[in-house]
C-alpha cells in the first residue's frame, strides 16, 4: 500500500476527528438538528450530560494521535467502535450522513489494515 496514500488518509481522518470532536465540545459548526427517531436518539444521549463531551474529547485525542503519528495503532482500535456506531446511526436513523460515515469507517479500516502487523500478537 502506498505510504503517501495512507499518510493522506491518516491526516484526513485525524483532521475530521479533531474538528468534529471539538465541535461536540464548543459548538462552532452550525448543524441541523435531526428529526424523528434520530432526533429522539440524539436528545436521549444529550440528556445524559456526559456522552457528547466524552465522545468529543475522545475524538479530539484520537484525531490528535493520528495527526502527530503517535500511537496510531492504538488510536485506530479506540476509533473502531466509534466509527462503527457512526455508520450504524446513519444507516438506521439518519441516512443523509451515510456517505461521510462510510468514508470514516473506510479510512479507519484502511489504516487498521496498514498497521495489521502491530495487531497480530493479539490473535496468537
């Protein structure tokens, strides 16, 4: 796999995570409120008072690790359940964001594949 390609994927994913994670904390990007089942789900998560701040901090930390190329394999494993949940949310509740969710999961998968050697000891 081309290292320039994976570098671009890593940086793009890192930037997206930092921006959208920081937005969960500081609300600087105007986002349309979801309606229907998606809105009900998001409102219930927001009502907990901790889910979005914790998720925002995690996304910023993971994105930062990807951007500075520090502990990338660890960051990708932390990101895996988050990216799967982003995909499932958009697949079942908010279909309009599905292309972005697919790209995030695809980028995460590409980078996990690139770092597979570091995960091999987990399976022996």
